């Protein structure tokens, strides 16, 4: 009997591991080049003061991602598909155009992160970017969903470098703990704008489209929904755990010495005098891994969303001849993303900021769609949102709308000082 019990436990663990993937990969991929740059700026500009915000964002991220995963499991359809069916072609077209612009600029940012991280180690962008683009296309084009997901999960190990960098920076842990749980807020424009950026880079529209589509592509059954939920919750914790250490590392070094940065590459280079060459190198390695994962996920996310919205075949388990539009969009994004970085004098920072602003504007719209869908009994049956989830999700939506309005209005009115 003990042997049978052990075998059953082992089978259960293996089964749970087979379900885990979409939530963990989606959330982790959100710590991309622009995300790392944003978190590094949070730490460099304001020290530990925004850690409490990251703690609350993690809860919102977990709830929103669970909604997307649950819709995918229960309906067997992607988010674009459901939006088209229940809100019409015009609203779907608007969402797709906005998503295309935001995702394309973000994809360019991923290749910028690849170029910047390897230039720290002396590798020219004219070598690193083309080779990486070819590699990304090979992985996506040659693998099934399971094989591709395993590669994505393997890339996540690189993120441990940020945890090590955080400890090498020797932060003031008492201050870290205090600021994680005790809120402090400032009404000056720079604080609010960076706070918006932190939300916008942690909870993005593309995540919801990718997560729901990947759950469908993986074929997770409704009877395994509880395991998929744990996958999502683990992903939300892991991604913000990494973000936590990025903020801690830069707060303990760059903020302490008044160092101003604009990119993740700046942060990696600036760490060396204060935390040592190993911390600097680990930060750069993390940037490369994060950018590489993002360079895979962003084109995939876009292809899933657009093909679902307009009824084209899609999925990594299909060959290129079976889903030409799906793979064509992926290839187009890789070519443009890599090609733009090879042009001289490209304003990458401005492109990233534009992408985040578009994400900020689009996110509340997508979240409202999701809330409508997940509360519709005809769609979700017994799996509609709980009251607690609705409260958390609506608070998130309202808060993001308010901050986005401030972001849009402030430059014209100059009301914040």
C-alpha cells in the first residue's frame, strides 16, 4: 500500500507539472526589456518607496490572469475570438489595431534589449540581432506547443540572476520590509508617471491574449482548472518576485548614489562600481534572457490575437502551410523588430514609452471586456467570477483609468508639481 500511495503521489505531481506552463511563461515574459528598464528606474529614482505598490499589483495581476486562463479553459476559445463574438467586429478591429501598434513597438524593444545586453560583453548588434532573430524564428517554426513551452520554461532559470544581483547590492533589509508593506505616495508628476509605468509594464493587454490562447493551444480541460489556477498564481508571484529584486538592487546602489538611468543597459553598467562586476554581469545576463523570451512571446501573442479575431487558423501545433497567416505575422514581427534595431539613431526610449502609453490606454478596455465575459453565465456557466474577484478587478480597472487620465492630461495642464 505505501508503494502504491507513493506512485499515485508521483503521478499527481507529474500531472500537475504537465498543466503548469501558460501562466508561468506569460507572467515571466512580462519582465522583458522595457519591464526591467521600468523597474530599474523605479529603484534608481525612488529607492524602496514603490515596493508596496508592487505588492498590490501582484494581487491584481493574479486575479486578472486567472480570469483569462479560466475563460480559455471553460470556453476553449481565445480572448479575441470571444470579443468578436460578443462585442462585434468594429470593437474587435479597434482592439487589434491598438494591440498591433503596442506589440510592435514592444517587440522592437525586446531586440533592443538583446543588442544592449550583448554589447556589454563586446558583441556587436550587427551580429547578435540577426542571429537571435533567426534563432527565434527557428524555435517557433520548428517546435510543437509542448516543445516550445519547455524552451520558454528553461529560459526562466536566467531570471535567478536578478535575485543574486539583489543580494550582491547589500540593501538595507529593514527599509525593504517596511516599504513593502507600508504605503507611501507622492503627488508629484514624476512619481505618478513612474507608478503608472510600473503598473503598465506589469499588467499588459498582450498578456491576456497570449495566456488565454496558450491555455487553449495546450488543451487544458475544465476538470484541471484548479491546477491551471495554481500555474497562474505561481506566475504572478514569480514575475513580481523578480521585479522586487530588480528594484531592490537599483535602489540599494543607484538611488543611494544619485545615479540617473533611462535603460536597463544603463542599470547594468552603473551597478559595477557599487555592487561589483558580477552583479553588473548578472544584470546583463538577466536582460538578455528576458529580452530573448519576450522576442518569442510578443510576436506569438500578436499572431494569436489577430488570427483569432479574424477567423484564421492558428496554433504552434499546426505547420506553416496549415496556418500561413499565423506564422506570417510572427515572421513579420521578428523581421521588423530586428530590422529596426539595425538602423542607426533609432529613438528606442521614445518607442518604449509610446508602447507603454498605448498599453495603458488599451488595458482598461480589455479588462472591461474580460469582466463582462467572465460574468456572463451563458459563456462561463458555473465558472463566472466570484464577488471577491469582481471587486479586485474593478478596483484595478478604475485605478488604471484614473492614472491613465492623469498621464494624458498632465502634460497639457501641468497641474502636478
